[in-house]
């Protein structure tokens, strides 16, 4: 488990947990709140390792306890997750029964409940009673991406820990670590807000085809012979399948257009389409900074108007015509 990534992506959370432990001010219940992909569950395991680690520097990540937490095999760790999209009363009853037993091993007992917002009312009420009468040396770690769906009484009995959105560069690094090509990883990270969304995009042929379509349209700007509009209608009909597919197309167009500004300002380290650098340089040699900026503003404006009643095909055609105007 890459705990270094947790420290870099959620430094304030890690600092809070470490300080609470050092000062012996641990809460009996924590509510980890933040959007999906912000490593809430991984951080919960990190915290469990801190509590159960047998070494002086906690967590060491290598002792017997740390390894068992990592593999979810430690007898003092209990994890509850939704069953068929819901946490049910029987799961909470099973949790209570498990924690009423004498521990097999010494040390704190920790339970983690994932996606607390999926809990049904009867299960939530049972959990509330459990939280109101905490067992000594027992810690609850609850996670949610939708805190507004959690009972206020549960929130009031927990220490809420806010997880921040992942930095784009961290998402990109995770994708590269997963084995995705640098360019695809960068684009996916920039058009997504969560790692899970980026991974979903990269597994979709539509996303990869859209990238290639955008790159080809910009490459064609360096030539005179072919019309961008004709090319789009012959090879890019798939982008008109839905508003979402059209937004993705425009988002990737915006990234390529920003590359032109980066090249114009000699800030090539920020270029997204690295293998199209020469194409961008050729286009920049023919267009002023003002025109590139104006075209970018039109793309952004069109993106915001997609949900309105506009002729989307005509709007895209006009955008492409403007791009290739000499």
C-alpha cells in the first residue's frame, strides 16, 4: 500500500491523525468525508496501522500487525461495506456481536464502515446506539462521499475529517504507475476530477479515439488541402452521441489549444500533447497570441452553451471553420 501517496495527497489529514495520537487525544469515532478517489479507505487502513503497530515509529508498515492490517486479516480490524448497494441492519448487528466478544489479541479494536451514506435507516439507528456507548479502546472510522446523506446525529458523534480533492498531478502519477502512457495519463487527469473517473476514461475506446481525432484536426491545420469540417463529418460522428461525448471532445480541444499558448510563451514544459510539439510550433508561427486566445475563449464558451438549445453540429462546424481560417 503506497502510504507515501496518502501523505502527499492528504497531508493535513495525516498530520491531524499523527498529532492526535501523539497527544493522546484520539476520538472514538472519525468520519472521513470527501469525494470518491480521495483515498479515504486507504487512509483508514493507515490509521489502523498506526493504532496497532508494534514499533516505535508508527506505522512501520513492516511489522506483523501492519502486514495483517494491509491484508485485512488482523483479528482486531473489522470492515463493513455495502452489500448490494446498501449497508443493512444485520451487518451492524454482526459488527456489534463481534465487538462484544473478548479480543483474541491485545490492543485496540477498529472497525471501518465504507460508504456510510448507503446505510439504511434501521442500520443507521443501530449504529447510532453503538456510537453512543463506545467500548473502551475501540475506534470507528466511517467513510462517505456524500455527508449530506448521513444522519446528523451520527455526524455529531463523530470527528469529521475533510479530505481534499486530489491534485491533478497526483492523479496523473497514479495513472502512470498503473502503466498508462504519459500523454494519455496527463489528458485523463486533466479532464477528470477523480482517479476512478480517469481510469474509467482510459478503459474506453471512445476516449482514445477522441484524442486521436483532436490530434489529427490540429495536424490538418498545418496543411491546406483538407477541410476540418469534412474530416470531422467523415471520421468524427461518434462525438455527437451525447452531450457528455461532445463535452469531452471540446475539453480535449481546449487542452490542445492551450498548448498553442504554451508554445507561444515558450513554456513548453506545460505542453500536454508532447508528440505534437512540432505541429503546435507550426500553427503558432501562423497565428498571433490574440487569435489563439480568442479561439480558446470560443471553445470555452461553446462548452458552457452545450446544455442550451443550440444547433451543436453547426456550432462545432463554425468553430472548426474559424480555426482553419487563413
